[in-house]
C-alpha cells in the first residue's frame, strides 16, 4: 500500500516544488498526505468533466498540471467554480496535487517536451521562474568545525539546490577579536586581541526554514558567541523557457510545422519569409518572457496579445502563438509517463490513460 505522501515524495524528485514560481500554487491542494494512494490519475486541469470522471471511477490521488485553487479561496461550496470542484473532490475522497511551473522548469518537463516536439536541438534554458523567499546564512568558524556545523544546518533545511543537498561554500580568512575579561573564547586568549584562522561557511535555505537553520547553526557552533549573517536572496531559479536551433526555414513554413506538431491552428506575427534558425519556446503563456527571448528569431508560446506581439516586433522577435493548452500538451504526455512510473514503483495502479485525455 502506498500513501499520498509516498507518491508526492517521488513526484518531487521529478518536479521539485521549491523550483516553482513564487506566484504559483503547487503541491497538495486537497486531501491528506497520510491517505492511501493505490490509484492515481493525471489531468491537464480539473474541469467539471474531470471531476465527474473521478466521481464515476474514483482514484485516490489526482495529479493535475494546472492549479485548481489558484486564487485565495474563502469557501468550498458546491457549484461551477474552483471551490465547488474542490468540494466535490473532497466529498469523493480524491486528493489533488498540482505540478505546474515546477514541471515547466524541470529537466525533461513541459518546456523540454515542447522544444522536443518542435525539433529544437541543443535546447538551453532561459527565463527564470523565481521561487519563493530564500535566505543565505553565513557564519565564521574554525575549519575543523565546518563539517559538523554544515551538517547541522543541512539537517535543519539548508543547502538544497535542485536535486543536490548539503550544498555549501567555504572560504578561508582571518577573524580578529578582543576577548573581554568575562569571556571564554574557544580560540585565542581572554583579555587580549586575537587573530585566528577561520572559514566562512555559506548555505542557502528557504525563508520558511531561516529560524530553524540559525538555531541549528548556533547549537552546533563551537564558539561561545557565534557570528552569523542572514541575507535575503533571489537564487537558483529554474528556467521556464528553452531556446535552441532548428533546420533553416522561414517563419511561414515553421508556423505550419508548429501547427502540425501540436495539432492546432496558429497565429504568427512577422514577415512570412523571415529566416528562422534560432527558436525560443515557452509552454502556456509566455508574453512575460519576450524580453528574455530577444536574440532568437521567433518565440513560440500562447496567449500573446496584439500589444505584446508589437512589442516583440519592435525588439526584432517574431511570434508564433500556438495557444495556451496546445503548447502545454507535449508536457502532459511526459507528466503522465512520470506519474505512471511512480505509481508502478509505489505499487499504485493507474487508470486508463484515455480517460484523462482532454480536448
């Protein structure tokens, strides 16, 4: 038997919640982490039809790409609304988890899937999706104590960068101090000026773990009065877009290729015979990344307004608007594959994949 926590723990290795944009809502939105998760479903977004499907053929956990509860929700009342659909899921005993921008930026996730669908080679990330508040905690201590203090800080939640844990940076220097008569310095002498070889130890941490990390630092530190600094930082964002090369073509021909690959209709702005070889892509709504994409020949994304297309043209960037959902659809195939693998590994049994296909 597997639990919701088991599945989400494994899913976090694929789409790390700490890499999601700070405005996004990812993770468990409905349900109990301790509940059973023997059956798991996947959907693009929680529509009325999806809710009806899980009411008719229940699953324990539904993994959605788009958030259901995106804006603050005051009530859960039956009806045609996000809150109403959340109420129906809860009543049916269906837990709901969301991946969204955590999966967009993930290696092999939605952005990479879109690039692969369009034949882009050697894609590189662009357009940071800045995560929530982070801090950098810095302390100064003897080299011999650095490993123990770093381990204590890591246990408290510091030092995680993507799939890496216990990450720290250390640099050597000299710390100087005058030890007062009432002090008991771990190094140096009381009542005199001292200069001691020290290591500067730095570790990143989520803002929510700041106090726990500082507490662990102080408890493990060998000094009577540890010196430490805490800085608010923006750090280690995942990249929500991809940019790479395609075989030389023109804008009009490439737009036709995009339409065929994504099985949709497209709009494009720019000269039909514009040479295309350098392509940027953003799944979903990518207008906010126009400036980041400048330098490419064309940006493929969805939900581009006339004014944003004009702004892109002024920067020398053509636009292919293939729609919000079609540009995310290649990622959904990879999400289903990832969840199916996780479900199998946690001994969960997934439903018929055709049940979760959306128009």
